[in-house]
């Protein structure tokens, strides 16, 4: 077996362990919450959401403790880009996604504000423990707000939350606790295996840890979100498919990055300049692009889903070209900057103007 195949298998094994660990953790925690009498709505907003972001949390925290700050931060950025472009795009291809007004009115603007704030925190080249604490406090406030406002929303909004199998409660306390412990154990082992495989791949081929984190690692840790949203779309629960993407993207920044920064102590989490200058802005741009897309007749069409996937293809190409075909890297970026990006901005602007005209006409 060649070293390359061995490293790839190690990465795949790590992703599989993370996925299995996340599933066990969610089932065990959801069962325990049911036994404690916690409402299903609260479980969906907290436990299930935490489970899909658990792989990112373990990988980013583990990366920091292995002195791989670049991997820890790029995993969060890459996961958010993957969530919007791939998870949302793939789900829309299966079935056009109906957008609830709550997402446009509250959740997307909140995600934009958090993304801009995190970019600002990282702009000095380091995310301090104070910033991490602020992100975690914001998470606590947002979770309480989510629960309070969700109770006041129509039933359709409440049904958008992930289902929790109430029959799991019959398994009892012991199985619930064992499920949580087994999930945490697999998440720990999986993150260790994935980080080692990614670092070996980076060092063997002289690839930067940022590129590995933005592509392979982030895609791997985002598999729970992808599968959850695809299954939801196949079942016709398109509101859950969208809510999963937005909720996970928020947790990646507030919980994952916040926890990593808080645990860093006085050292802080170092942020590479390339991430500040290029990838943070891209993350913010793809989040901003959601609003005009969401405004289109209150849904995300298959065509828009295909456009999102195409944009991720361009992003992936831009990351990998320097590693494979560096001679055409500059030409490719010129095409993106002077042709594709302006066209995308024009389309988004036209969509926004059409939406505001429609709103103005309705109000008048």
C-alpha cells in the first residue's frame, strides 16, 4: 500500500468515526433529554444541532492542541462555505426548497452579523480567549432566544425542527449514558485519526494546512449536515434542510471557534493572513448571497441549487490549482475576478431590486 493511499484511508476512517460518534452522541443525548422531561422542540434546537456540529468541534479543538491553528480555523471557514454551497445546493437539486420568512427575517441576518464579527475578531491575526468567551455568550443568548421565539411561532415552524424518536426513552438511563460516552469516545478517536491523516498529507506533499482544512477536512466534518439535509429534502421537509444549514453555520462560529479560542488561554488562536484576506470574505459573500436567493418567490430553485454547486466547484478549483497546475492559476483567478464574480453580483443585485419592488408594490 502506497503512503498516499494509506493517508487517504486514514482520513476516510477518521470521517467515518466522526459520523458514527456524532450519531451515537445525538441519540444518547436526545434519549436522556426525553427522560429528563425536556420538550422535543428544545431537544431539536440544542441537542440535535450540537450533534451535527460535534465533528467540527472535536477536530478544531484537537487541531489547536496539536499546534495546528490553521487547521482549526480553516475547518470552520471551509465547513460554512461547504454548508451553503454544497449542502444547500444539493438539497435544492433534489427538491426546490421552500423558505420560511423566519429565516429571511431573523436567521440569515444573524448569521451575516456573526460572520462579519468573527472576521473582525480574526483580522488582528489572532482570536483571543476573550473573543471566544464573547462568542459562547452570544451562543447562549441566541439559544434562549431561539427557544422562546420558536414557542411563539406557528406550528409549521415548530415542525421544521429535527425529529426526536420518543421511543428511545424506553432504552433507559444506562443505554442513554452509554450512548453519549460511546459517541464522545468515537468523536475523540475520529478527530485524532482525521487530524493525523490530514497533517501527514499536508507535510508529505508540501500542501498548506489551510488548504487541507478548507477542502478535505471541512467536507468530511460536514457530512452529517449534508446527509441530514439530503434526507430532509427527500422527505419533502425542505424547511429542515435549510434550517440545518443555517443552524450548523452559526454553531461552527459561535460554539466551535468560540470553544477553541476560549481553551487557547492567553496564547489565542493564530489566524493565517491568507484566511483573513481571502477565505473569510468568501465565507461572508456566500452567506450574503443567500438573501437574494431566498427572496426568489420564497424558495430556492433547482437552477439556483446548481449555481451554488458550481460556485463551490470554482472555489475548490481555486484551492487546488496551486497544488497541481500552478502555471494557469493566475489566468483562472482573473476569469473569476473579472467575469464570474461581477456576473454573480449583477444577478444578485437584480434579484434584490426585483424583490424590493415587489414588496413596495404589495405595501402600496
